[in-house]
C-alpha cells in the first residue's frame, strides 16, 4: 500500500502539495496544445483551486499578447482571472515575493530566459503553472515551450477538435496568408486540425 501511495504522489502534483506542505521545493507544470484546446481554461481552473486552498497566486502574460484584454488572462470561453503583463521573463522574478503559485499564460511568446526563470522560481519553493502553444502555425516547436516541457515535473497536453474531420487536433492552422511567426489575430484566423488534415492543407500529403 505504501508504494501505491508514492506512485499516486508522483502522478498528481496536487497530492504532493497536500501531503508535503512544508520544507518542499516548488515544481513546474506545463499545459500545452494547439489553439482552442482549452489550455487557458485549464490554467485558470488550477489557479482558482490554488486560491481556494489559500495560496497566494500571481499570474503573468507577455505584454505582446493584448488580443482580448490588457490586464486579464482571458480564455475563449470568457472565463478570466487578473494578470500582470510583463515585457520580459526576468521581470517575473522581481514580482514574485511571498508568492506560493505563479501562473504564466501564452508562454510561447516569452523570451528564451523563461525556462531559467521558472527553474529559479521552482527551486525557491514556488509552484509554477505554465500554459502555451507547443507548436507554431507551421507545426514547429514554439519558442521556450520545448525547454519548459523538458524541465517540468508534469506536462499535460490538451487537444482541440479537428475542424475538418472531428478527430483530436494538435495543430494550429493559419487561415490567412501571413508569414510572421507572431500574428495575434482574431480566432477566425486559425483553426485546429489533426495531423492528416494539417498535412493535407499544407500540401504535404501524409506518408503511408
Ligand atoms: Zn482531421
């Protein structure tokens, strides 16, 4: 029975927190996936639960991301939570005194310092929850996300539904012609697709 409990602790970060509230290091959780996969909703859900547990929570997003609202992390279902826009990842270190939990949304738009910043926060006893796009519109790993996923204790990959065939979608397909990597458009500018439909729409037939 003891070994079974230990396995459960590794699988569920909330269990670690519950069972070992003092003298612990922090850790890193990553929530990743395509657009429309519910990443931000899951981030907000975890942060609200942390607040219910009387944890002091701070939320950051890159200042570049102003699609919906300057101050709030806003998800597509209009669930929202107060956040602070920051110009660079290192700014987060200056704004996290006496914090138990740090939430970071749209992590793919941060600079390459973000993994080191998150590592420092976790080593200082802070639970770090990161949400971001794991791939860009070309299907390539996005910004600091690969490093964050490698360093995290826990990675959750969430999926959207393919707009073509209804399968699970992991790609974000851009519907308008624009070669800029960062194009903060309206939701109509993108659609989630599965591997097969993504390859077809990009004229790269899926290998047999
Ligand atoms: Zn599909």
